C-alpha cells in the first residue's frame, strides 16, 4: 500500500492539558510518529491556560504518554523524537492579545491545524482570535463534540465558526469513531456476506448498546458539570454507534454517503416517552472507577 503524502503543518492543540488531550489525543499523535506518518517539518504546539515552566508542562505530557500508550508500543527513541517536535505556550483563549504570541510561534511558512479540545463556548473567541492575527486564511479547524448544549446553541456556535472558516476547512469530530471496533462495523456489516444477509429486523429482535467505562469521573468534574454526561455520551458517541448499526448500505464509502444514511436513521427514531423510561432506558452512575 502506498502511503498518502501529508503536507507538513503546525498542529496547535487548544486545551492541551485537559483529559481528552492527555488521555487520547497525544497518544494518537505519538502513534502517528511511531508509524512514520508525520513529516519531518511538522511541529506540535500545546496550548493551555496553565502558566509556569514550559519544561514542566512538557514533562506532564510525557508522563501521560508513558501512562496511556500501551507498554509494548512505547519506544523511548520514538517518544524523544515526538517530544522534540512539541512546544508549549500558555495562553488565555479569551484574551485577544494572546493570539499575537501564537502567530509568532506559528510563523508564516506552514499550514496550521487548530484542534479545539475545549468546551464549545470557547470556539467563537478562538476563531475570532485566529482571524484577528491573520491565521484564519491558512488554518483548518477541528471541532470536538458536543457542539453546544441544545439546537439553538449548536447553531450559534457553527455560525460563529463559519464567519471565519468555510465549510471545507471545518472538521467536526467525534473521537469515538476512531476506535478500531467502531471503524470495523461497516466492514463487518456490508463486506461480510454471512452478516450482511442476516442483519435486519427479520433476524434480530433487538440491539443493546452498553457503555462500560473502566474509568470514573476523575479530573473531569468541571467538564461534566457544564456539558452533562447525557450530552457527552448519548447524543454523540452512542447515537453514532446506533447509526452505524442500523443504517442501510451507503452508495459508496465517502463521508457524505455514510452521513446521508446516518441521517435517515436519526429521522426514523421514535422519541422515548417519559412514561416508558423504566422500560426503555437502563441508567448507571459513575463510582470510583
């Protein structure tokens, strides 16, 4: 298989010391380094509010990499090569003047990818800050779910982003879709004749999707208090899984075709009647983890 060439870029991770970045995103970037998929000129820039010595923040990121990358895949040489790409910048995302320092770090040569691992309420000031210092024209933005807390706020956030970034440079991501098991669902269903012919209402009585996390709330109280666990898990991760399990075969494997089939599933869902909650919903509660 021929590798797809990737342009060098500066990858700026907003919210770099949050749980999502430390537990998921940095380990994923490390795996790209390990697989040789990061061009030599690509730079990684960690952005967060925490002040202090840059070396201390980078040490925190390295500590979490050693904790969350499987032991057999953690190679010290690769780790040091990865950390050599990484810089840390303390900045308040709500302060417009902070973006001048970011522009200085990015320079003028490379494309910028801005990954927002932050609450959606910060998307608008971050986009405005990037535009103010002239970075918007060569930037792609990646928005983490949940985007808003209801329909009105979601529209407001998307409209704010669209004022500075066109749709073809805006990427909305649900990191659950990166899980290997989730990515394999389409192949399991539509490329396997044993399952493809049986995966329908005539042969399956019901499907139960269970989320059984091994970790507890830990340091995520601030996020869950604002976003809400139902919004974090059900309207994003679990509905995505539901769509992949229930959708009809897409006309092709393009993102648009898969999305169109997912939308058909969502439109066909019947609302859960409050009077039937005890029969239709199984609820759990986080404990120590």
